[in-house]
C-alpha cells in the first residue's frame, strides 16, 4: 500500500463539475492499493499518518500532528501509484489491486483514520475526479507498507 501525502491549506475533489468533498488545513492522501495489500497494511498506514508530525509549531518546526492542528484528511484512491513505466512508453498497472480488493481497503483505511479521531473526506472510487490541491510548504511524503 502506498500513500502519497501532501500537506495542504485546502483541497477539494469534483466529479462531473460538482464538488463532492473538500477540506481546509490538513493532508491529501493519494492512496494506491496493490494486489498483496490487506487490512493490516491499511491499519498500519492509518496509524502512521495519524501520528506524523508534519505541521509547524510556534517556532516553525515540524512538531505537530493532524489532530494537534485540528486538521482534516482527504483520501483519494490512486491506482496509478502502482504504475510501472520501466519498459516501453505506456505504464503497466498489473501490480495495482482490482476494484473488488482496492475499494474495500480504501474504505477501511478511511474508517481507521476516523477511529483515530480524524475528520476524513473521500473522493469517489473509480470516478474521473478533478483534485484541487493547495500544497502547503510544499510538504510531500511517500509512505509505503
């Protein structure tokens, strides 16, 4: 499971020109699920994200977590994080989990974040989404389990 995290001042997801989710200060998580992933991976990743200190304290040091800044999380499924472009010019996505595996794990990941007290919004699995991200810092991290 791969999560590309971007600290944001605000973000939103639109489908068919309608905003379906939005957050202010927090983190956008582009979440990729592989064929080998399971609930244990999702639970670990949610715990890691919830505890990450990627927000600045009073002296400008990255010392605060999402809950300490009352931040939100926007989770967007992103199978292309498992794209392989080593050969040819068209990426292969064979390592990405099929929808029947990925969707329940994306939902489970979001629920694990909620269980940790975080405010969570989500994109629409399988939809063509327009994701607007106001990257803050910029701070971008790749987490993998």
